[in-house]
């Protein structure tokens, strides 16, 4: 069974800092990996999707990397802003469904 | 563009009462549809998925059921709620119209509290 772990569980940084969120998974036989953002009490917003054949994806200030052989992915956020405060979820697609980590709760302080 | 709706947004129900949560998708045809649950302190868990009308696959044995009466309508039901059914229920879709066939898009969610 695919297990997805996210570290750290919570992170607080001052505005402007660059930061890295980590995701690890136990079974490297994946189709893709997605990063989501969840605001309190809200649904999920897809940020980036990396196919198993890709190494990274970029969108604006976000960059996600994937090392399938080692079972790791990182989400890099450049020049963080208070509006980036949210929970970030990593999800691995091993077939028809997504296996989610518990998320990293990010707080960016002004 | 595609949009996904869920209702109600919040729900408080007594133990033993029935449940019906509805999800509809607009702007796409023949999507894959999913129901997830996020319990307090836990990650998202897939409950059901559907690749077409009347085609439902269950991932977790429970007292919940799902139905897909129309192409873009997905319903989550229970005959008798348990305390452990409390959580945040998310509906999602993937397929035609998305950035890619695998990208899942989530609705706003329903927060269910069973007392």
C-alpha cells in the first residue's frame, strides 16, 4: 500500500523567504505526483502535476521536483508571501486514485 | 470552463440519521468522479470513484454508498450515520477539459459533523 509522508507538518517563515516542502512515498511505481493547496475550510486547488517521466514542473514562484527512484518530491516556493499561507498537500497517483500525505501547514508572516 | 459544485457546505446530523451529499460538474463530459474524506488529523482518503454512469468502485468498507445517476452527478449517501463519519467530504473530477487526463479538480467540500 502506498504511504505518503510530508515533512515538516508545520512551518512558519517571515515574508520573502524561500522555502522547501518535502514529500516522500514508499512505492516508486507511480503515474504522477501532484501538489495541492488547501485553504482553511476550503477544497483543494491543484498547483502542479509531475508525470512519472518528468523531473520537475514550474509555475510562477513554485517549482516541484520528482525523484521517483528515491521516492521523493519537493515543492520550492520562492519569495514567500502572506497569501501563500495554507496547507500544502502532496498526492501520489499509483493508478486510478490519489494517495495523499497529511500536509504541511505553512504560515508566512508579514 | 469547468466548475464543480458541492452541497450542502456544512451539515450537522444526529447519529443514526440518513445522509445525502451531492456533487455536480459543469463544462465537461464523461468525467471520472471521486469522493474523498478528510478526517480530523488525518490525510485525505478515497472513498469511491466512478468512471461512468452507474459504475461505482468502493475503496473502503463502510456504511457509506455512492451513486452516479447522471453523467455529471455524484451522490454520497448513508442510511445511518456513525460518529466516525464526521469529517470534510470532497468531491473531485478528472478527464476531458482538464490540464491533463490525470489532473484532479476538487469541489469546495462539505463539512459533516455527526453528534
